[in-house]
């Protein structure tokens, strides 16, 4: 059985759905019997929801690298226009 401290340690993974089913089941079982952790988890979810609403997700590092490569390749082509020309 998980303890309250365990709930605080896995709260983020629980809210994000990253826990394996056994650990998730253990969290749910604890939340059923512990009103303090239920309140904590409700508040935690609310904070996560607010933060996600105000902070756009960051692009994946692979996406950034692919974009950089595409731009570099386009600029290396002989027919690429110089952006500094007027």
C-alpha cells in the first residue's frame, strides 16, 4: 500500500498518465481511502491544468533539428536568394 509521501512523488506521472497499471491502481486505491491525498491530487491537477493553459508546449528537439537542417539545406542551394539583398 502506498503512503501519502509516495503519492506526492508520483503525482506528476499519475496526472500525465505515465504510470504502469499496477502503480496507477495503487495510487487509486490510496486516493479512495485518503481524503488528504484526494484533496492534494485535485489541487495538483488544477495547477497542472492552469500551467498547461498558459504555457504552450515546447517543440520536440528532433523537430527543431529537422527544421534547422531544412533551412540550412535551402540556404546552401545555389539559387537561394540572399535575404540581405534589397
